[in-house]
C-alpha cells in the first residue's frame, strides 16, 4: 500500500485516532510511574494544512477544521464531549497560537505535548523525508535521551525488556520487516509480557483482514480489547 499521510492529515480518521490517543495518555499520566510511547509509524510530526499535499485532498476540512471551528463552551449538550476532547484541541491550538488553523500535529507531537519529565517517546519512521521532518518536530523534548540506537520491528516486539528513561530519542528508521505486534503466543500469560497498551491503527480496504485480526486477538491472553472501526 502506497500511503503518504500528508494527503490525509487532519481528516476525520486522524481526529478520531488522535482523540483516543490523548485519552490513553491522559489516563497514563494519572499514575506516577513513568511510561514509554513507541510510535512505530510516526510520520513527519507536523503537517501544513495549506501545503500542496493537504490542499490537494482537502480532507482536513471535513475533519479538524469542522471540530476546531465549533464553540468551545456554552453550546447545549456539549459539555461532556468538550471535556473529553479538550486536551486534544488544546494541543492543536498551541500549534496555531493566535491565528487561524494551519498546522496539524501528528501523533509524535501529541505525545510530546503530554510527556512528563519521567516519560519517554521513541518515534520511528521509514520514509527518509518524513523522518527528516520528524527530527525537527521532536527536537527539544524534555531531557533529551542519550540512546540513539536503531529501532526496528525486533525492538518493538519486546519493549518490556527495556527500562523507560525520560526524554525523547531522535527518530530512527523502522526495520525492513516493519512492525510486529508484541502479543504473547497462545498460552503465555499476560503477566509475562508486562502492563502495556497497544493501540493498532490500520487501513480498512476489505472487511476480511481486520476481522481476522480481531479473531486472532480474542484467542490471545490479552486482558482487554476495544475495537473501534
């Protein structure tokens, strides 16, 4: 699948995904223990919605543009929803201070905005130009990490073996085999894998592939699964 996210940044699916991401991170921040976010397909970090790629598709106008233009308070029946999405909209607003909506944060910038000093982001990107942009976007993370090793699918398979350190690694390239979900094999207890959350973001081109994935996950020792297509 040939996919360049700049054409789709800020669309309805992006808004959906990033609201869920901010809720997950907000939950993790309620615990004093450090957490690590491994972003296996990080993209460019930020996107110019007036740039040639986003402007060609215009998908963001039916996504973040509609949500960003809604009243933040005072509308009947919106208080509960506003409380849920406020952290996400605050991050978008901070990227566009005092002006109209033009820049949209990818998942690395959303994670970066919610990191505490003890937390860590590891961002991976395969495409060279996106990886270069990602480097500029994630610079100046709190307490820059010293470990800049190559991050590939094998690393992502076993993140429980690594101890979180604060800060952000510079972006690195994914391995040629891509990402393999770090689930235990059948019969392996969840306690052997450690506590973690694994949001999986995937394209739906046919129903067969995501349905097969859901069946596989149900056969594994995963305590909780939420599927939201």
